[in-house]
C-alpha cells in the first residue's frame, strides 16, 4: 500500500500521527508540545500510548528473533578490507610489541566509548567473533590476520596460547604479566584482539597447558580470554 | 534500544576515512546486528543479509570521507545499507522473489488466528506485524526498533516527512485491522 494520494488528514489525525514518536521520545519539542496539549484536551487518546507501547514491544521481539550475523563475519570484513586496500601496516614498518599493544588498547579506553557504556561489550563481542572463527572453526571462511602476523607462528616452537586481553588492561600490566609468566607474544593482534602467546619453549603436557590457561584466566583484570592455540 | 552514540559515530567515520581499521571494527561492533536485522527484514534471506551487511561496511570503509555530517552518522549508515539492499532486491528475478515469499510464509511463529485462539496478545501483535506489507514493516521497524525520528526515517527511506507520518499511521491502522480480523478489538482506530 502506498501513501500517495491520501486525503488530507484531519487536525486530530495529524496529532495522532505523531504519537509513535511521542512515545519513543524521538520527537522535536514543538511536536511534543502539540501532542501534550492534544492529550490534555482529549484524554481518551491516551489509550493510544499503551497501544504504541505494545507495538514497540512486538517490534522489538520480532527483531530479536532475526538473530545476528554468524561468527566470523567481522573476520571476513577485515579480510575483504585487506584484500581491497592491502596490508594494514607494511612489514618494513612493523611496530614493536609495545607499539602494537598501545595502538590497540586506547580504543578500549576511549572516553567516548566509556561514556556510551558499550566499549567492553562491543569489543568482547568482537573478540568472541574472532575466537569463534579461529578456535571453533565454525564458518570455515577466510581468517583475518594483520600483515605483521604472517609466517611468524610457523617458525615458533614450544607451546602457544591464544589470548585476548581485558579491555581495561594497560600495556604496562600486560607486559608485567608476560614477564612474570616468562611468556612472549609471537603474533597478533589477530582480527579483533587475539594475540598468540608462547608460554614455553618446550611442548608442555595437556595438564601443564591447562594449568597455564587457568593461571592466566585467574588474572581477569588483564586476561579476558585464553585457550590453547591450534 | 538502538540508541546511537552520535558524536562517537561521527568521530569513528573520520577515523575510518583516515583508514583506521580499529575504528571500522568498533563501528562494526556498534552496528552490525542492527544493520543485519534491518537488511534481513527487507531481503528475507540470511545469507544475503550477511553479505549486504558486509558490503555496507565495505562501502563505509571506502566512502567514509564523504560523510559531511548533514545527517547523523547513524542515518547515513542506514541509508547506505538501504540503498544497497533495494538495489539488490530490484535485480532479483520474480522467481527468486516467489521463493523468498514462500520461505517467509514458512514461519515458526503462530499465525494471527492461532495466537488469537491462544489468547496470547503479544504473539498476536507479532504475527500481525509480520503480515504488514514490507513498506509498512520497514517504517514500523525504523520508528520502533531503530528509534528513528521522522526526519531520520525520511532521509533513510528517501520519502517526504509527511509521507513518513502517513505511512506509519496507516501501518498502525492496518495492524489494528489485522487484529480485528481475528476478533481482537484494540479500540483504535
């Protein structure tokens, strides 16, 4: 149904048309005042407010049923960007570990994001997406790596973990933890923040690896995620 | 839900224009689910919705420098998503559209009749919202779920503000009519 050619709405219809926006709060001041004056003069129209709230609830529930993109979608996007534009950082200009960490961490600590109260959720979800792609292997699609990652992991012997650091962890705290554990970041960040961390020059037993993962996870102020690298 | 961090989004677009990949990841985190759902509602195909979501972010990556702040960043982003989606829909064959309509009917949710028999008013509203035309559903989603103003809907859909208001009004009337058909009188209109 199109809305072209409809008869001119009556003055009361004009006001009633604004009620959805009055309820959502996405209405300008002049229109809000018009609606409020009208509601004062026509209290029976207040019933429409409840109807609109029902409709909002229904619309929200339907939207939730639609789900979300599959895990790995962000990785695919970043891979597409890399394919279109080339590596993020030329190998010859690859930054140091500290630079890589500090380049990543300010995003988590952005005042704007903190004010919005979503930074951690956004980035942990983003981490989870990549974790799904790298560890779970669910989507089977291309996996994103930054230019500075390529080839490094193949030549690294020993035992490696995939680690995501807490959104609030500082570079200094991460460096201290790595030093304490005699661990070394060998690549990353991959996709949305996973680092590959070598925790021993030797191949540790499964029990030792589990213990190392538990130790890292116990430092939840610094480590958001840890798992054995595949 | 769906409140947008206006200034933060504009700042992200500036960073994306400067080819800051972290910024595009953050923007993705903010918008991917909302855009995916908005697109999926239009195309009714999950794989296609994912692809179009991805393409929307790719376009944002490529043209973020053209964002001039005349509209909100959120509106600009939704308009890109919509234009891409409508373009794809227009290219689809009638056969594809028929298949998708058939798929859309194969919905696990109750029909309005079943929901009405169960006395489940919330389910009935959902079922009737699902029966609205795509034109009506789109504006209802933008207003209720994405919490867009009249001006923002106008800019995203590309229709005059008065048409936004009348379209929403008639979508709501149609919704009440669908509920009345199964014996539920909402008392309006």
